[in-house]
C-alpha cells in the first residue's frame, strides 16, 4: 500500500484545514486507517483512527475539533481540522493497517498554526 498525504499549510489560530490521504496498491487489504502527527522535538503521536465500518476514534486533545472520514473505496482518507491551535503545529502522517498485519506510512504533510 502506498500513501500520499496532502493539504497541509500555514493557518492562523482558530482556522481550518482539510488533510487528505490517497491510498493506492493493495487497498483491498486495508482494515483501518489513521492520522498521526509529530511536532518538532517530540515523538509521533496518534490523532485519530477510522475502521472500514466507519467507527472512529479520537484522542482527547482533538475531540470536537477534528473529524476523520474516508471514502467507501478505501482509497481516500480525510482529516477535517477546525479550531486549530499553535500546539497543533506538526507534520501529519497517514497510516494504514492491513489484514496481513502490516502497517504503512505516508510521507507526511506539514501543518503550521501561527499568527
């Protein structure tokens, strides 16, 4: 599975961005997708996940502000981010888990929240 994240950029505090992750290759094997982020000098952390049945999970610091979604074809995943804060500044990575027990990562897209 190959993943390509896009949609990052510079946004002011309180603003919104929509990240997109395009999946290709053996997408039939995908059973869950997720977004992670890594801020400068920090470890990569989970943001949200979504299973193929649509069940979503959010970490506490994004609940009510971020929404994860996907298309039925498993080829696209999105992260709608609103109410952005400076502490949301990070490189955002998309991830998939497959039925083969293998995890794949995209290259990341940078989000900067600053006035």
